[in-house]
C-alpha cells in the first residue's frame, strides 16, 4: 500500500526525502495541488506505507501530513 | 594579463565550474520547484545538492537555512532591512557600501567600532564600548575588502549574544578564504558572495541563517508552493526566494564550493597568505611605497598601497597597461579610507587568488618598482 505525505515546499520535499533515505526508506518527490492546504506544493510518495515515516520527518523539521489521492476511479 | 583583482571577483574559475554550468544549461532546463515531471524534480534536486554543499562548507545542519541570493549585497539588504529598521546598530570602521548603504536606506543609526587589525582584544573591546542598550544588532565585515584585515567574528558573535542582539556578517571577502562555521561560531546571518572565494559565477550569492527567523523578503512573488496564500510561505528558503532561480549559476556555484571543500579552506587561505606575504615584504622594502594593509600573515591576500611619487589613478592605470589587473580608488568602502587616512584618492589594491603564483607576484613587484622609480614613465 503506497503512502503519500504532503510536505509543502520543494525544499521540504528534498529534505524529507533525505531524512527518509537515512532510515532506508525510498521516497519520491511528487507535485500535488489542494486548495485546502494553501494550494500547490510537493509531497513524498512512498511505495510502501511506513508507520515511522511521519515521526522521522517531524524529528528532522519537516512537517508532513498524510493524504489520500483521488485515483480517477 | 596577470590577474590580481580577486577581491573584486575571482578569475579564472576552476574548470569544473564552467563544465557544471554548461551541463546545467542543457540538462537542468526545467523550472525547479514548479512542476512535478522528471526534469523539474531533477533540477530541484540539483539545486538542493547546492544547498547541501553550502551547508557542509559553512557549518549549517539544515540545508533549508541556505538561501540563494543574486549577490552578497542582496543578502545584506535582506537582513539589514529586518534587523536594523530605523534602529541603532554597531558596525566596524572598515565597512563596505553593501553594509552602509542598506543601513542608510533603513534609516538606521550607526555606532562605529574601530578595528585594530593586529589586536583582536582591542577590536572586541571597541565593539563592547559601542554597544548600548538601544543597539539592535552588530553588522560587520569578516574580512576588509580594502586591507584584508580579519575581524574576530566568533568573539563578536559571543559579545552580541551576551547583549541579547544578533550579528550579521558580510563574508564577501571571507568565504572560501577563512573558515566559516555558522552553527559552531553561532553566527546569526552570514552573507556570501558566490563569485569570489568560492569560485562560482557572478550573479550568485548566499544567505546562511543560524535559525529560521521571519526575515522580510526584498521581493515577493511565486514560490511554487502554498500558492493560494496571499503572502509568501513562512519558512526558509522559499520565503526569501520568490521568482525563478538562476539554475546554471547556482550549479556553477555548487561546483565552486565543491572545489573549495576538496582543496580545503585552510589550505587555500594559507597558500594565498604565503603568496601575498612575499609580495607584501617586497613592497615594504621598496622606497616610496606605503602599505595600508596588515601583513597577510595576520590578514588575507588583499594588499592596499599607495606611492609617494604618483597618484592612485595614474598608478593603477599604468599597472593595467603593463598587464597587471589591479584596482585603484575607494573600493566601494569610503568608510575604510576615512579610517586609513586615504580619503583623498583611495589606494591601489592587489588581491591574490588560489591560482596566483609567487612568480606572478614577483613580476608585479618588478614592474611596480620599474615605473615608480622612473618619473618620466608618467609624463605625457
């Protein structure tokens, strides 16, 4: 089950990607848009859900918010 | 031409800087931080690696506190506008216009501390006397662009913090030449020129922040995130980076910083001081030459001098015609010339870089002796 985490700016996304890589988690930087979250921004896409990802991001100063993506279905 | 104007801008750059810029122009052509397709993300990642490179070189643990700027001047304007607005600040008596003019524009009142190039205790004491309960910040250069004198910024930062105020460092002449440790030395704001001692191209600069504090941006606009908000994002670096970034320039800067890290700031600085010291000693032994810099052994590779028999403009012009790139005049730092007593016409300044050789220095001194020893050279 993939996991998507909104992190705001592209710098947050790059920082978050590095933080997760340090814990052996592969993450991809993706673009997202949500009017509820101030508009455009970046997210981290994790191919597999990881329960500690949000905590590790927060500890590294990246505020991450998990979200669901509309899949067009 | 023998290039001795590295304090204005370093030249040439290491070959990898030119290669990185050329590569960036074709490989990283998308707008970073805007799109989500492959090249947009890879360009953003390439720029983030530049932040990481700067963070490692300058002792910043979070690369997001490395802010890209078009120049050191823009970085200084950004910080000064916030910290000094209409208040009192303490500056040194060697400041460049990149410090004094933003302070003037911000209607700041400046209290000045005298720098004693050969006595750090005296310099720190002068700053201590100048700070009052009304002082909002200390703003000072790390290395004088006129004399090469090095200020004890770590001690000045500690002093400022004891008095509850931040310190802003103009590191235009220091970065890449003397070690800078933002977090280790608790330097609140460090403003860096990308095109001097870190061998990036012109049009690049950095603002290094000890913490993510709410600085007022010089310009606002698109940042690629939080686009529904009426104002720019709260956090660094995006808060201060509206508009599209200078991708080829910044990637060139990254290559320059990588080159500096590979060779070592201490090693580069020591080599420049050794070359400049040879020149300095020869000039000191030359009749009619007056030195206005401390020995490079306690400064950097910047040497200001004047000649008894010929004016600054004529001398620098003659050196230029002789194939030596030096700068004459006030070097955008009239305050320093008031301090040095050279306010009437400034100084001739030579400044060495990482590639300057002892032999080039000797050729310079020989030519200088030849023309200053021959009054006929300047007639007609």
